[in-house]
C-alpha cells in the first residue's frame, strides 16, 4: 500500500470512529424524566417521537389530544364591562352538549344565579366538533336596579352604576371561550348583544370548531441562515433546533432590520423583548437589539409595557431594559450607544427610586416581572393598588441587576461619583432582598410580599425570580447552589409558579415558558448543577422538537401546548432562549466591556466536540471549537498559539480560530427537587357576623391558619374566629390542605373603632369637577387634570400622636384593569417631606363611577392640625402628565390610626 493509500485509509478509519461515536451518543439517554426521554437525535414521550433527520430537518408525530377529549360539559360565567363580577370564585354555569345532539342547544340564564345542566354525561363521551350553543342572558333584574337605585349590587357588594354599564361578555373554559376576564375587552367575538331592547342578551357560539389547526409533522430548513453563526455537535437534535431557532428569528425580521410585530404586541411585550436580547439577540444580532431597545424609549425615558391597572408604576420591570442595553454595549463596545443609554437609564431608575422604592422594607414595589396577568399569579382580591404595594423577587432582582449595570455604565464613562451612588443603591437593595424575601427553611426566595398595612410572604416558587437571583448574584454562592437544588422540577420542566392556583386558566399559572427554563438552565450551569442543567435543557428540547416550533409556553400538568391563553408559534423569547443554551452554557460566553470571556460548561452526558463558526464579535470573525466535558479548561489556543486564559480582547480583528479543551473533570452531579405538579386549594373570603369572622368551608382544607397584623396567631379546623373590634387589626386566613400546601391568604379584613377613622372631603380643598358621575360622597369630587388641582393642600386634625394609614377614594376610567398605560400617580407630603407615592390605577374603561381606594401611605403624625399636600404638578421631580389620560377623580381622603 502506497503512502497516499495509507493516508486515505487512516482518514476513513478516523471518520468511521467519529461516526460510531456519534451513533453511540444518539443512542444513549441524555436525560430521562417521568414523562419523556431525551436522546442525542430524538426525544420520546410515550408513543410520540420527534427526531432530527439531519441538522436541517426534523420530524414529529406529536398530536395534541386536547380537542379530541374535551368534556361535553361547558363551564362559563358572564361579565359586565369585562370584569369577573357575576359569581364567586369557583362557582359558574354549566351546560352539557352531548355528541348525539345535532341541533343548536339553547339555554336562558339569569345573571347572578348559578345554572347547572343536570344532563348525565356517559363515560368516554366527548364534545363533538362544531357543537353549537345559544346562550341567552336575562339582565332584567340588573336593569330594574339601574332604574330604581342607579346601580346594581353584585354578590360581593360591589356597585355597578348605570352610567358605567357598557358591554356584557361571556367567559368560559373551552375555546373560543376563555377565562381571562381582564382581556375580554379585546375579544369582541365574546360580547353578547341585546338585539330587541328587552334586556335579554344573546350569543351563539361554535365550540370545538371544525377548522382546527393540525399539528406539524416536519420542519425543514428553507431560509438562508448563513449570516448567523453555524453550530455543529455530535448531537443532531441540538444542531437542528439551533438552526430552527435561527430560521424562525429570520422570519420575524423585516427588510429594514426591525421586528415584524404589530404595535400592540410590542407595547405589551417589552419584557419578553428585553429577555430575548439578554438571552441571545445581543450576541448574534446586536444591531437588531439596538433598534428594538430604542423603540421602548419615550421622552428620553423608558416605556413600561402595558399592563395591570394602567402599567407604570404598577408594573415596574422596565428596568430590565437597562440590563439589556448594557449587554449590547459589552458585545459591541459602541461608546455612542453607551452614552445614549446611560442618560435614559439614569433618568428612569432615578424616577423608579422616587415612585417605587419602599424605604421601610428596602425593596422595590411592583408587579412580578413577566407574570403580568394579575389573576395568573396574585390572589383574586388584589386590586392594582395592592399589586403596586407588593414586592416581588423577580422585579427586585431586575432592579438590582439594573442598578449594577447603571453603575458599570457610569464607571465606563468616567462618572465615578454617580457610579458609586448607584452601587450603594444596589447594595442596599440586595440587603433588603435577602432580609425580607429569603426563606431559610425552604432555601429559596419568597415569590413576593403582599398585603395592605401589614405585608406577608407568598412562599410559592417564582422560577424566573429565582434564576435571576442566581445570575445577578443577589444570592451568595451557597444560596445559589441551594436554590438550584430546591426549585421544584416537574415531569415536563419547571413551572413559572409552584404550586399552581386552582380555578385559574393556564397561561403563566400551570405553565412552563421555555425562556424562563433557559434562564434556569444558565443559572444551573453557573453553579455546576449537572442534573438541573440537563433537566432544563431537556424540557426545552422536548417542547420545540415535538411541536416543531418554539412555542411561547406549554402546560405544566400534561406538557401540551393547548389550551394556553395567547400561545404563539416561533415565540421570540423561546427561540432566543433556545439559542442562549448554545452560547451561554455550551460555550459560556461572558461579554465584558474590554473583551469576551469563555467559560464553557458541558455535562458529561453531552460530551464531545462542538463547533461554532462564523461568529461575529466586534471586528472579528471567530471559529470556536471545544471538546471534552466539565468546566475546567486544560488548554486554550488562538490560531494555534497557547493562551493563558479563555479571553479575547475587545480590539481583536480579522478571522481567527479558537480551540478550547475541557479536562473531563468530574463535577458532583448536584441534586434536583423532583415533584409532581400540585394545585393549591382555593382561598377563604371573610365576612363579619356578630363579633365573628366567618368564611365558607374550603374544599380540600384540613386546617386554617389565622393571621393577625401579618403574624400567625393559631391553626384551627373550624371556619370562624372571634375578633375584638375596638382595636386596629388586620385579619387574614390561609387554608391548608392535608399535604400542608397553603392557599393564598384571604383579603385583609380590617377592624378598628369608629373613632380611629377620619374622612376628609377633598372638594373643600380643590376645584370641583362638573363631570356627571355617580357614587361619590359629600358635595363633589376633584379632577386631578383640572388647572389649579396640581397641588392639593388639606388639613388633618390628628387626635393623638401615632401611626396613621392614609389613602384616597378615587376613580380612574381611562382604561381596563388589565391593559393600557394610564395609571395616575402623585406624591403625599408633610412639612416639605415626602411621605410616599400615591397611585390611582385604571379601574375600567369608561367606568368613572367605579370608586376604589389608592394604596395606603403609612406615616407618623403628631397631635393637632397637620397640613398635608398631594402633588401632581408638572414641576414634580417625576414625569407625571397632567392630562385626562393620566388622571383620576378624588372623592375623599381617609385617615385611620393603626398604632
């Protein structure tokens, strides 16, 4: 055999060995849960299998069985003005439509009176496709009350005024119905109509429609993805999913290099955009990231995504923008970008400090980040003002990361004094988080603090918040490891929230969002928890491979992608998270102002050689190869030259080859907390009766925890307690099931002697509005948007020196509770010192007779006449617009002595 033949034989031998190794990788289980098994080239879930035919092609036989196994019993409620205001939680109407019924079923139901169809449902009887039902709603009693009283009083004592009555909707459990009350106003197809003026409203629905979208069976790469990095490994499934994510990203980008999304989607999803940038878009598409970041800027300050009660400052996670913009700078080194972003970030975080910071707790207020669908993650009693007063782990971790990013920006721009100020703020916030939210016996952070005068902890798990606490170093090293070992891992992945809330549809409740799972995977890799890393990666790969797209979410209980409220294919956050696994875990990219550091982490089950070619970093094009497993780098070379560390300077240019060899070091696999999916039981609702607080017996409750002023008093098995009404106290009840899983706490029931409360009519201190609304007290009310009402001075006659809770009865009809950005805000001052911010969130579109209370400002007041001032003027240090669109009506001030 000549030399050439020997050489060819050697090459063939090497290729055969590599092919055999690759085949072995594909046959070996990478991760197995109770629900599915992940291999190198496929994922198997029972009879379903998704497989990578090649890096450019995937096939799947997955079939959603949701529509094939629907119960013929349809549950629903009615809604006036898009609110859940007909029946108590857990009570609804039901109608049975058997598959044998070929004609349209017609039912007539009286508003507020539960209706249950007693038709017997045979075993294995399912709802037929195209089933039709005509629902007639009798609202005559409501309209009679409108004429007699001017309002209708619903089951829990809320008055619905005639002037505010607008529309009637139906909500329910089977498409096209949905349980998302806050967003019913965005579903005109669910609005009922009174066609002949008899106050009988009607709607005809086709349930389980015939023209359902089928499951995909094949994905094949058809887009040109050559402008992005190319990834290859011994694992075809990982390679194909990387390519599918790039292809779906390309489909979302317009020719002008901006996102192909409508304005409403963009306004509602700022946090998902920013998460996508942090996870991978800054890495591979920094110019696109810049454009979509700047779309979130208005008046040189950050726009908060539309949300609960009129958005900011009820929702406050816009600070994530600061982290994303800093990430873009670290990738690009663009100083002009940094200068622009610094001023925007500085203005916005300074504003947050005034409107959002709670000095008593040392925490930032506001809705949980991303979990912005109110009833999905909060008790149903919590109004937007209550959510403003809550303090969430996710939102606080983001603010901590944002302040550190702002401090780093200042340092980079040689603004050392400003940088130090923001670092002090960040360190103080970190102290507050660890003091107020860490739960020792769970080795985890609380979901949030909530309540009114007294705050308690929700000990549920918030997966995003926990991941961010690890990634942004809110937790120390020991706590980081403990968090990743204790976060609940369900058979299909890690749910956004755990345990789930009963009677709430799947969206963020009872759901797994791949981008959150990606954050968990990156956090697990950071602490070298191999099992947690593999569990998260497998959950993401199962979903995207089975569905042949990067769905926004899937159900935690069964792994299916339906029914999920507002689910979508090719979700930007999901595809970005999928890509982030490659860049941030397998290659360990850590961008720094002066260069790129690589800290790969490869679990042993994913060992082998992987390559990332055509990766564009600033003025360089890099081909990166890594081999081995573990996290210890034994060799790193650039163009064949040995480097001391895996770090590339920011001024590198030209084409280069980087080779990293890992030392196959044995790392402890780490623990995970595997658990079945669980649902918490319903929470009690309290009522007063002759010296006692009572509540209905909660199904599944073994005991009830009694809280007084935020502290546990006793554990009982009955459904009533005696109370003393002559002292100030807030009572709450938590129901516990036999496994000790807690419900949310009931709404605080506040008791105090009549002498402890003082009501001050605001019309005596401001310009009275001439608008025609109902339900106010006294002789009128004040419109904050009117000239002259920009600063309201009022007098409180304080009977005794003590601590007082001050709030305002108000109305804001500028938008629905669940959407928009027209929350009004102001400051309460005393003796030229700020007592705190006061927020007046939206309460319903056009519902100016729907009165409620602002958040409470707690302050010590001395005995005697005290002058207080409510400031909403343009010269306020915070940007508060004096306009009808950012305004509210104020009825009176309420002052209650609490200590």
